[in-house]
C-alpha cells in the first residue's frame, strides 16, 4: 500500500537523517566519489578573485603650463628693432584674442617721431586694415593732430607714431581684460624703447591702466606724468569724444598742452 506523508512527518524524517550523519541524498545513478576527487586534484588551479579592479597605470607627468608674461618678456627682450618686434608679436600664440582677430595691428606713422600715441585696442576697421586708428575715431584723431601741426604721415619734427596696448581686436570691441593687458605689456615696453619718442600720449582709460596702473581719465587728463621713463600726457580717447562732443573743449586744452611741451623741448 502506498504510504502518504504529511509535511510534519517528512520534516521529522529529514531531521532524523541529519542527526544520523547523512550528508548526501541517494541519487538514481551511482556517483564515484574517488574519481571526482582525482579530477578535482588534476584540474588547473584557478586564480583567486579578490574583487578589486587592477590598479591603473600612473598617468604621464604633466608638463608645466607656460606663463604668458614670462614668455612675452623673453620674446620682446630679444628684439633688436621694430621689425623683429613685429615678428615676435605675430608669433606669440598665448593670447586668445589672436584666434578671433583677422590680423595683427602693429603700428602706423613715423618710427622715431617725437610723439608716440598709445591707444587701447583695434576696432573693426583697424582689424580689417591692419592699422591703428583708421575708423571714425582715427579720422577725428588725425584732425586733432593737424590742429597743432602734427601728422602721422609727416617725417621729422611733425611726425607721429601710433600704436595700441593690444595688437588684436577684442570680440565685440569689449574692454581688454587685465590678464590680456599684463601679457602684452612686455611688448608695449619694448615698443617704446625701440621707437624712442620724446613724449607719450595715453589715449583713454585702458592706456592709463596699462602704463600708469590707474583709471579715471577725467581726473588724469591734461596733466603730464611719467610712463616708460618718459613724459606722458593722458587724454580722452577720440571714440569718447564722438560719444561726448561736449568734452572736445577739454581735449583741445590738452592738445595745446602737448604743443606747448613740444615747443619747450625744441628750444636749444
């Protein structure tokens, strides 16, 4: 007769077998435990898995980043003339403004002229033509200079030499950033040394910030100071005068101050 076990009886029978030392269930087919042990001993040893990923190789050492001011100082200091200075500035790749500009705007006028005008940065017209002060502000500047007998195209005592703090146009004609001014200042200093002007005209706030470390052109204008070991006269930028025609009266007074200074230094 078939025997029927309930769950309690089956559990009690299993407990009795465990207490008797049973470790394996009886299968339908016999298992040779000795052969299984020999196969396990002959199998190649598996590498132990620790659960940790392999240690990545150390990255190569990073090269130190170039200091743009140090690089600019070295490049500018090696220039013996204005041609070499222009080539050094064209080769200088650490200023991001260069990537967005059409070309370098170096200088215009007469090298060696008594008056050197230091503007701020090229605008759209200057970027297109590669010369400083050629747009509306530049045309006004030419008329201002002509009023006191100066001309960028003249040679000798009436000539003028013109450049900017930055040789590349900032995007959207924004003001130059302090770090952009700092990295280009070695070139500006060398430019002054090679051009050898008697007097420098600082056109606008950016030029005063670069040369004097000061801003506030309304307060600074009209009074001679020293920049690059030379007499320097801060003046309103012509672009400011186009926006504020009422300031042309002060600009005319500054031009007369410049003319008087040149006349005084020309005396034997």
